[in-house]
């Protein structure tokens, strides 16, 4: 009987799940994976703006081909400056300013919709037409996002997807 109990104990020990190793040699991922930036991007300095490529290229192998944030806080892809025509609005803040909480201390769970109109906590947003392709893979009814002010493009916010580490320009559409 002792042998049977011992064999059962060994079998159960061997059957315990082993946590999967993460990419990059078992360390934390360089993009996404639950990381939330402490702050949004810095404004682009005058004269340092870069033209926005129609389809951004990943800055490193294995990184998203979309604007993203490294887990060291570096915002990749927010470099076009205030005169980027992709983010011009004729009537900025047409629906008011978002008052629900901005930045690291205010994660929100998406509650439905899609790039054209999505919501959480009774607040509604729309992804900038130029950025819709950057939202591929977002789960519109479960992903967690954080809203940051866009320091360069008047009338826009940046919605950062915590799971993927990517972000898109979004316009606030008001409350329900």
C-alpha cells in the first residue's frame, strides 16, 4: 500500500503543469505582455518629425509592424509631429474631452464594438482611419487598454493595448 501511495505521489508531481517560458530567453517580453507605460510619448521636437510610412515596419525582429511601446517605456512610431495630415481634425474635441482617467493608473477593459466605434465604462471612441490596420488582433470585448494624451495631434488620444503592446490614435465620441 505504501508503494502505491508513493507511486501516486510521484505521478501527481510529474503531472503538474510547467509554466511556459516567455520569448527572449525566458525573460519578460520586449513588447506587450501586460506592461503599462508610466507616461505617454514625448512631443516630437520641431524639425525632428519623420514622414509616416503607409505600413510601418517592425523596429526589431519579432516586434509588431504597428506603433508599439517597448517595456523600457520607448514609444515606437510616434514621430510624425503635429503637422501629420493623417491626424488632422477639422473640429478637434467635437464631442468634448475624455474625463474617465488617463495614464498608467487607469486601465480600461474594452466592452464591445470595433475600430469604427468601441466603448468601455460608458465612454465611446473611434480609431483614426489611418490607424485601423494597427488594431489587427485587438479583442474588442475583452482587451485591456490605457488612454494617453497625444502631445502632437490636437483632438486625438492614444489607446494602448496592454496585451499586445501596440497603440492607435483614437478620437473621443462622448458618453452613452
